[in-house]
C-alpha cells in the first residue's frame, strides 16, 4: 500500500517466512529489502539513513508463539522496540507507528472496551506489547511522535498468508475438512479487522498531523466486527452449509474482549471498511482458485514455524539458542576486589609486598599446605619448581601431551626433555599404567596435569615416584579446589602449581602459586622468583627490615614475582572460592544430566573418591557418528551465540614438538583421538541457569541435526 502511494520503502525483515511474501516488490525501484534481525540493529548502522518514518511491525506475533519462549519474546518485542525507538529519536525520525494488539485487554470485563479500559493481559505476547507501548509513550515529545495501533485479530488474504487467525482458519477448515470448530462454548468475544484496513490505519497515522496522534493509542477495528466465536461460526456456516459445527471443550486461549473503534473514527476519521463476511468470501476465493493448496502447511502458522525455527540449529537457518553471545568464560570480579586494588594503588606500594604475603598465608591455609609461594603465573610456578627440584640438562620429565604448552615448555627451558605418556580416554589424564614404562635412568620428575580439574591417580603417582626416587610437580592450573581421596590438591606432592589466569577458578589477572611442605625450599622459590636476591624489594626498602647493603644475588634468579595489585584480587577471590566451586558443580551436574541422553557426547568419568574442581566442562564428541567435524561443531556453536574452547590439541601434534622430537600422531593414540574430539563448554559462576540451558539446547539441536 505504501508502495502504491509512491512512498520509498525500506523493508527490514528477518524473513522467517521466506522471501515469497515480498517477492512481488523486489523489482520496484522504490523498495529496498534488507534481511536482518531487529535485535541486532548494531549490525546495520545505515538502516535508518534518510528515513522519515518507521512502521514498526517487527516482532514475535500472536499469543501462543510468545509463550514458547518468553525471554526471546521480551527481547524482540520490548528491548528491540526500545532500542529502535531511541535510535530513531536520536536520529531525528519523527514518526514511529507501532503495531500493538487488542490482546492487551486479555480477559476484558467491560461491555465495550476503549483504549483507557483496564488491561488484563493473559499472555506473554500481550504483556510485551503493553510494556512496549508504555515505553514508547514515554518517549513522545515535540520531535518524536510514537503512535500505538492496537490491532484487532486480522483476517483476509495477504502476501504473507496466515491460517492461524480465526476467520481465515474457519474458512480453510470448513472448506477442506467440512468442519467448523467452536472452542469452549464460543462465548468469548473477539474483534476483527481486515489486513488491508490495518495497513490503511498505519498510513492514516503516518500522514495525520502530529498533534492528533503523538503518544496516542488507537484500537484498530470496526465495532460491527466484534463477534462471539459462536456467532462467527454461525456466520461462517451461512457460507459453508455443508460444514458441520462441532463444539470442542476447553480452550487454552483465555482472551475475551469486545472493542470500541470510536477513538480512531472520531480523531482521524478512519473507518475499517471490510466486514468479516467480505473476508470469508475473499479467503474462500483464494482457496477455490487454488492459489493456496494446503492451508494447513506450517508456513501459515506462526507457532509451528517459530517452534521449527527454535529447533533448527542456527547454521541451518534456525534461531540462535542464545539471544546474545555467551562468552566461553568471564571472570567474577566484584566490588571487594575493586576497592582492594584501589587501596593498593593508593598505598604507595604496588608491587610485591604485604598483600602478597597475606595472600600466600591465606592460600596455604585454604589448601592446608605448609607453604605457598605466589608468582607471576602458573608457567613461572612450574618452571621454578623444576629449578628447585634440580632438573637440568640431560634430565627427563614425564608428563601428559594433552596439556597447555607451559607444562612441557618449561622442561625444555631447563635443558631437560619432556617425555610424553599417553592419556586415558576416559579421564583425559595421564594414563598411570603407562608411566613406569617411560622411566629411564635420566628421569627426574613426573608432572601430572589434572585436566579440567579432575585429579590424576595420585596414589599410583606417589608409589611410582617413591619407588624410583622421583619428584612430583603437579600442574594444578585447573585444579584449585579439587580433592583426591579427601586430600586437597596442593598437599600431596613435592610441588603443586596453580594458575590464576582470568579463566581459572580464581583470578589475579595473571598469577600463580606453588604449594609445598618444605619451608626452606619455599624460601628458595621466593628468592628465585625475585632475581635470586637474598631479600626482596619490599624488605630492602622498608625501614624496619634492614639495609640495602645486606641484599645479595644468591642464585641467577628470575623475575617471576606477583604484585600486591594482583594479590589484592587474590585475597578476595580465595574467600569466594567455595561459592564459585559450588556454582560450577551445580552447572556441571545440569550438563551431565542433559548430555547423558546423547549417544554422540561423552564426558570424562569422575571416580567417587575425588572432588572435581570443575574448572572446565569438556565434552568428547563422537565425530564418527556425526556429519560434522569438531571444528564445524564449534562453528555451529558460535552461530548459536555460544563461545567454546578446545582443551587441548595434544602437544605432540604441534609444530615445535613434531619437528624437534619427530612425533607422529599415532605415537600417542588417545591424545591424538581426543585432540580432534574435545570441546569445552562455558562453565563459570557468572553464568545463569538460563545460559546453561541455552548451551544444552544448542548442543542438542546441533547433534540432532548432524546425527548420521
Ligand atoms: C594445564 C595448564 N598448565 C599451565 C597453564 C599455565 O598457566 P598460566 O597462564 O598461569 O601460566 C595453563 C594455562 O591455561 C594450563 O591450562
């Protein structure tokens, strides 16, 4: 209609229902079609360029469709509307016509409802429309004219035809099935408006003087088009005498309202001209002509299409399971950390000092370790532990190839050789059965990695270490909070190294900690972390700690110290750790239950005698049963708006390790197998249960779609 009136029209549509409804406009020079989602306006910075007015029809329409996914409905119908209107106002676009609905009246209890009558919404749809209307009214001023049109139930033929609307549906059913169904006695009132009248009402409001419509709400119907459903059925029967009228008990739709059209008629001289009978005739004609052969097809039913789209993965044109991008990980940092950091910054002492000392004490206390030495990262912690353990050129250190580069890199820094031992497919941890075979006279240490926070078989590790006189340096980067046979990780071996990198169970931005029993070795580690100086700077410069002159280099040490700014975070993060761990555990359990149903997904098994630190939630995809590779699965998750990670691609497959040690993929078959199958899903305390649910929906949708 706008095009007929020679307006230049830019259509912005998600095109859920395909391009057919707008295909007839494609060649018109005054029409521009942009496919997009109203929730992602930021992706279309030029959408509102040169626009004089907006007719905002984008939304999730009809009551049952919105009940399917209330959050999505709020997002589309309220948040997106608000953002569009605010942007329009900022851009100086004066006229904004909003398509609302008489559904807002819900269980209307008065005889003839006017725009000011009480609203008794009975569906998410109605609530979203009501809230959006209110927000738009508040934006109305001299320069911005929002107009709210409460459409009655539409009927009649339209380019995007619908048969989930009462009049159209009655016609289709009467014609195709020879039945007219009346639900719940049919006493409920419903107003109707022909789709062309509704479109005309929009144009009338676009063209009306601003002062007549600014911030106004209009019912769009004609009083004669108010019917009780049973009356509508009787009217239809006149046209289809061969159809049988059937009463169906119960109706999920609790709406009933009889609506006045006086305001729009008086204020704007607008009168809806089509009667319901006109519509019945037109729709019948459409079906008789054979223009539509199957009026029961999904494409004519909003709810069916919306449910289908929700079940389809985004890579196949479905709706993303998360409306906004859910990052793979995000740290939980609160006001306590912020003010502690500020306090440190203002204190005048910002690098290693009293807060690091306090953090070390608190950490040791939490773990139940004799000593804790704070350093700049877990990589530094692992390196210093090797130095303190006396690992040097020519030595060998046994570790897992399925780990982060740090674990093996630091062995090489010491001039020693990392000796990989394959992992167990069920736990992803080093296979304890294979360790002894890898021991040679050069072996100095074992570095088990508690992957994802699942403790390795530490009893086997201890037995082997003691039998062969080896030192154990645990890479517990993932395992803060884990326990092995009731012992906290951090109390078992000669050295245990933790990470406080932002994604870890607690964070100090960057940071690490070594726990150990031996106080002398702990002192040595502190010295090593601080250039090998016999006194650290804090002690050198403070008044009561003696003079600069007594400080000496006693080892060729490193610059691996933690700062007081970092420790400021750590001091509060460690207090929050129990709550963090229980949130992680809770979400992991929800995932476990959900994925137990999927044959194509397995999760590492957790023995009853360990406490998992739940740092990562790793799933193992059975790619042989899927039409997708692991990497394609990750892309599909990204299309669902969900970030994921890979822990890990085995080190023996990386260029340096391949070239230096001549490894082939099959040297560590399990690590190789897992490298192509593991995916880490978001798991962190800041997530909501809804986020967890979105991840599950995404995984299930993709698996169902990609199942062979
Ligand atoms: C298993 C493992 N070890 C060591 C590290 C190194 O930790 P950092 O980044 O604190 O040096 C990481 C880091 O992610 C890791 O995953």
